[in-house]
């Protein structure tokens, strides 16, 4: 059996890596960190920010709300606090809704 190398995932990302991922400035990341409680990266002994996958997920949601959907910072804070994003649905609920849609489309196809 041949040796299969495991994919190594990084545990921590620097602020410059995050800035490159989203094509934003490092100062914007630091500013959003002060504006949004969910952005709270760990800091090493030198004070450098170390972002986890969870932090990147939070940043992605904020980026989507502010940059893509045009929310104000206050509006984005409220939206995050409400937690009514589709990502918050349980997997079982998503599967149930997809099955309902499938049934509806099957019935609609039979009528036509």
C-alpha cells in the first residue's frame, strides 16, 4: 500500500495572509476587529495577530455583509447578532427543506 501524505492545514494565519485572501488592507482588518466583537484573534508574545479558521469564517461573514451586500457596520453588527444567516440552519433542516422542494418540483412536473 503506497504512502499517502496527509493534507496539512494551518492552524493560524497572519494578518497579512488574511489581507491577501480578501484583497483588503491590514488596517481594515484591525479596524473591523475593534468594531465587531466576534473578531478576536489570538496574539502571540510579540503581539502579532494569529487568526484561526473560525476567525476567518467570522471575517468572511462580515466582509460579505459590508462589502458585498452594502450593509453599514451597525447593520452588519445587528445581522450577526440576530444570527439569521443561512449558515446557522442545522443540516437536518436543510435536508428537510431540500426534500420538500424536490417533492414540490416533482408534483409540478407531473402537472405539466
